[in-house]
C-alpha cells in the first residue's frame, strides 16, 4: 500500500466534518499545476507509511474526528484501497475520496460496496484537452463515466475545477459543463501557483476574482449549485 503521508486533523477537506488526511503516492496524470508534485513525480522519496500505524493513529483520534480524507497523488491506482477503506469504516469513521476520475470501475466498486461517504472529483479542464495533462494520451471517456456515476448515484459529492489561466477559460467551462450537466455541486477554486509541478507556472498570475465569478455564472447554467473557493 503506497501510503506516503498522514495529517492529523483538517477542517477544510471534508465539508462539515473534522477529518484526518491520508496521502497516496503515484498518479496517472502529471498536471502542470499540481500542488503535490513530489507525490506524482517521485513518490518513492518518501517511505511507505505502515497501514497498521495509520489505523492505530485513527483509533486514537476517533473520539474527535468524523472521518478520513483519502487523497494523493491518485488513490484509485492502489489495489489495496478497498481494504483500507473497509478498515476505516470498521472504526466507525466516514471516508472521503479525492480522485481525478480516470478509474471509473474502481469508483463504481467503492460506491457499490458502501465504502465512500463523499467524493471530490477533480475536473481539470475541457475533456478534449486532457492529453495536455500527461505525457501519454488520456481518454476523456473515463472522466465522463465517473461524473455520471456520481450524478446518478447516492453518494455525496462535489465536482472541483482549479481555474488555471490557459487551461481553464470560458470555453473550457462550457465544455466541462456539457460533461457534468445535472450535477448537484461544482466548486471553482482559485489557482495557487507557488508549488506547481511545472516551473513555468510558478510565476503565473491567477485569474482575477471577476473572471472566476464570470466562470461561475456560466457554470450555473449546467449544475444545481456553484461554489467558489480560495478567492
């Protein structure tokens, strides 16, 4: 199991809950604006966090946390993820998954097995531009399938788009909107350049608040609710 990090408590990553954060190494994208680049490019520089130690930590914290956020990297790449989620649920804790949605079969299984209480699906840019986010071709069909699973399912979720200049413009919001039409919640969040994977993005000026609010107006034509984060 490629667990590479653990953070005790957070109020930000699991809406309405106090949660611990678990980070998996490795990813099937190399987004230039990724804010956890070492977990993507070189996860082996970190030692594996023993699952037994993690579960013992969670056992100690269960009196004052509500759940656990599973993030990365991309957690769905790890075949042992269902095992960990079952162990978390056995402690009486809720589980949130952060995912890029490129493994819809994994997401479907986790949802069907009742192992997820919340999913944050990162929708990076227009589906047709996903090839720009990796060194190999990326099929947008997987993303669309994951979005449909959430939209048509019963698990609480949010769709989440980081508004990176050049990668997320109004035309991209329109294209994403067609893919996620009917979703309950779409979060547009501000781009923070400082720790970007690609060095050339670290000095890139974010979109202005006015531009992102304009994106929100467009997005609102496709989904039930749009939230802004980081402005």
